[in-house]
């Protein structure tokens, strides 16, 4: 059974930084792509970033240059470093590993 658990979300001021973590259990961690989606109130869930098993990354245009996704296969953990945060980054951030999803972690950017 694979479990995916996000952490690190909190209230942060505009311009601030935050690092989200996504810990995954199970033996499939190093074999599949992982990534992040987010869902703001009243909006559809949208792609944020992904990291392939090869380490290749892909980002939504809205976060390019501000967010960095990385994975540590030894720790079965995916990270999302978020810098220069904006109020429009406020959302629940969800992590996925292959077809498995976490419950999400709330990020609120507000002064």
C-alpha cells in the first residue's frame, strides 16, 4: 500500500518563502514521476510542478523562476521550495506519486 503525506503548509506573507514536503511510503518511490498540483477556492485543481524518475522537472508558467521541485529518493520525499510567494499562490497543495495522492496542505499567502 502506498501512502502520500504532505506537510509544511502555513500562513506566509507576500514575498516570503516556504518549503513543502511530501513523504511517500511503499517501494515504488524511485520508479515513477511525482509532482504537485494546487487548488484555490472556487477554482479547478491545476498543475504546479513535476519531477520525473530521471530527475527532470517541469513547471507551470505561473511558478517558473519562483518554485523549485526536487526529490530525495533515499528519503522517499519530494519537496517544493516556493520563493517570492504571491497572494495568488494561496491554495491547497496536493502531492502525487504515480496514481496516488495525498490529502493536501494549506498554503495561505497574506499580509
